[in-house]
C-alpha cells in the first residue's frame, strides 16, 4: 500500500464521523470502531469520509483500564457530523443521570443523521429518550437496566447490533467492530466493508 494511503489526512471532507470520548470510557468501545473507520477513511479517501474523536473540552480522557486518549475536537469546534458514535464504559453510569450530557445528546439527535452506540452507550441514549418504542441492544450485563430505563424499548438480547435506521446500537465492547463494519457497508457498500475487514484481518475465530 502506498504511503499516501496511510498518512493522516488533515483536509476537511464532506462526510464526518465522530467518536465520543469521556473519562472511564471502555477502551475497545472506542479503538475497535476507530480501527475499522480510520482504516476505511485513509485507505479509500475517494469515498469522501473522515473520522475523528471529540470530547467535551477537547483534551485528553482517562479510559476505564488506564489508557489515555486525546480528542481531535471539543464539543465547540467539532465539525458537523453525519454519524456520532457514543461508546460505553463505567463513565456512562454517571452520564445517565447527567442532564447536561443528556441535553447535549438530544441536541445531536436533532442534527446528526445517524446516532450509533457501543455497549452501554445505548443506556445514555435510552436515558435521553432516543430509544422509546425502538429496538436496541447493549452489553449483556446491562440488558435489564436498558429495559428499566425505558420499558417501551424492544430490547434485543441476542443480537450483535441493531440497525433501526437513524439509530444503531451494538452489544458489548468488541461488538463495536462489527457495528462499524456494518456502517461501512451501509454508507458505501458491502464490498467496501469486506475490503476493510480483510485489510484489518478481522476474522473472529475464538481460541476457547
């Protein structure tokens, strides 16, 4: 692969995907989708998409298991998004009671065409009122909590991810990789998603 395909592209493209960062976010909830989406955007710039990370202040966040990640954007300077991915992690436990954060999520719902979540990110969407009467999933440990946050949610307990049009939720942690590949297939095409999957050599065959 040529170096030009791998270098960081700094110019603004038409279509923007944002991955939310916050303290105590689960690492793989962020890095799994990032690997898929950044490989796609860098390897196939002709598709016209780019991905970046955003946090409230734009600074660094301390993830759940000790990794530190620095955001590209703050909430104030983030470009208009077409896809927002809200990861999960222990940080979501406080977010479901944080009215300022829930209001921000509701604001994004107005302007962002596709709201996606990984793991317990869907709990935040439920608390913000985004999942009422809709199918959704989350980490298997918190399926009952998802149902209790809004009893009208059609909780899909056995699905890896659930695409309900403008809202896409995925199950726990590594399921975000599958959801991200699904987004590539949906936004560009299944053959492109297969190229990305081959490129990152993602072919799950659990050893145990």
